């Protein structure tokens, strides 16, 4: 009954943290447990070492989104890949993946880059349906690449080392990018898309123009994987780096604009933190009430095969990614799924990659994938058309999901080497 009321409240527009907090308080009250435990659990997230990485990486993404970084990355990619048939489509995929990894929000990628990329793809005489489908589905493509916020949040919720998740996401992320790039190359040859002649002079100029942005991943990854700095320190360094570049070096953002940008980024982060705190409290109740244990017992009774469990897990997570905000899904579903997956011998790091791959595909999955509606508004297209044009890309991504799910070493070989 309480779950039904919570669902109805969420559908009615009640803020998610209110729904989750109310559920925690209600269930602890029914169990006659002192309600101060709710606030103790909420406070416990403050002791999480990697928590500070979330607002700092978010601020980095907002600073880059407000600057001219997207236009410079597009120019460099055009110069690098414009000679290939379909090279601009491959460029769009790479730029979207990089931008999403830095900002952690697929909707922001479509809004920020869509106006630049769609006209460029149309100039190459690529089919309009192909171009629309490409940008819509590529909007969430970089969520497996560090320093993606969902990776950090999964690490916090599952108590998995974030630096290992960063490493584990690289190969599966490259698989997704590579698969869509191969399809784009095929479409470019099939449609005889004109090659964009690129002189040797343009490439160095374009590289120099976006050199500060290209150095940012080197600074972050080199520091973390070189053992020089921790994830939270890398986040602080990236925010300082972005601030110096866009304000002092490039001067694309004035000091007067900073308060609004910081405020906008912290509104996003504040919403995540509030939901995270409420979810931590409710998760504590679920564990005390042995809900995961009962769920596991039920699943083990009906599902004996690991293969079948992974199939059903993917179906469930795709539905979750289609209907629920990614951050909410991570906070609510991971604590329930994690102990069950471990019983079926699914490594927590591998589970995280499966989880995020499903959620990023779910963003573009009909009928209610968020990217479909954002792209519909951004490009002034009926959403049912975006359902249709996204289908080939979704099929490719689903094929990659099968590989990622059943080939665990793809996610783990870099971690365990």
C-alpha cells in the first residue's frame, strides 16, 4: 500500500526526495525504530570521501558548456575526420561522448551541440533521419567515460572504488562509440557523402584552438591513474583548470557571470545530494527489513540460470532508464540489485557498467526516453519521428549491450591487470 501511495505521489509531481524521505520515516515508524536514525543516515553521506567530486566535476561541465568549447571541439573534429565519408558523423559521436562525459548530462549535450552538429551533418548530404537519430542517441553516449557523474554516484552507493569504475568504463564506452562510428562510415559511403577537403594547415590550427580543452582529460586521468592525486583532488583540479582557462585565458566568461553559473550547477548538485541523503536513509530500512534477501530468495526460486538472470536484469534496467531519471535510478535501484547480482556471481564493477549502459540506452528508448523529448523540442520535430529515426542506432547499442553483459572481461581486464 505504501509503495502504491509513493508511486502516485511521484506521478503527481511530488519531489522525489520528499517521497523517499516520507517512505523512510513511515517504515521506520511502523517498525517502532527511533526516527533519528533517518537523519543519522542522511548525515552519513558527508563522510563519503568522493562526495566532493560531484559538485566540482559538475562545475567544470557547466563552465565548459557556457564557453565556446563545443564549437572548438567540433572544428577540430571536422579538420581531423572531414576527409572520411561519414567522417563528420563520426566526429559528432566523439564530440557528444566527450561533452557528455565532462558534463554528466545527456540533455545538456543535445541542447548545447545540436545546433552546431545538425546543420554540419545536413551539409554533408547525409539523410536527415540519420542525422537526427545520430544526435538523439549520441546525447548520452559518454556516460561510461570518466569523469562521468553517474559513475561517481554508482561508486558511492555501491561502495565500489570510483577510480576502478573509471578504468572499467573505458573499453565498453569505446565499444559503443566504435559501433556507431562503423555504422556512420557505412552510411557515409552508401549515401556518397562528400568528403570535406582538409588542408594540413587547418588541422594544426584547429588543434591549437582547442588545446586547452584537450589537455583537461590528460590532467584528470594522468593525475588519477598516475597515483599522484585522488578522485576528489582531481575534481578540484579540473574545476580550477576550467575556471582559469575560460575566465583568465580565453576570457569567454566574465567574473560577473560566475555567480549565476555556479548557482545553476549547485542547484543540480543540491538536488542530487538531497535525493542521495533520502535514499541512504531509506536503503538502511530496506536492509534492516531484509528486503533484498527476500527478493533474492524469490528470484532464486524462479530463476536458476545466470544467463536468464542477466537477460531479465537488462530488460528491467532498460525500462528503468526509459522511465526514471538516471540519478534517481542509481540511488533507488542499485541497493536492491547489488546483493542479488552478487549472488549470481556478477562482479560489482561489471554490474555498474551494465547498469549505466542500460540507463544511457534507456534515455533514447521509446516511448518515454528523455532524450527523445529533448531532441523533439530542440529540433522542432514530432517525437514519433524521433522514435523511428533512433531505432537503427538503438539496435546497434543493444547489440553492444549484449557483448558488455556477457563478456565481463571487457569491463574488468583493465581493472584486474
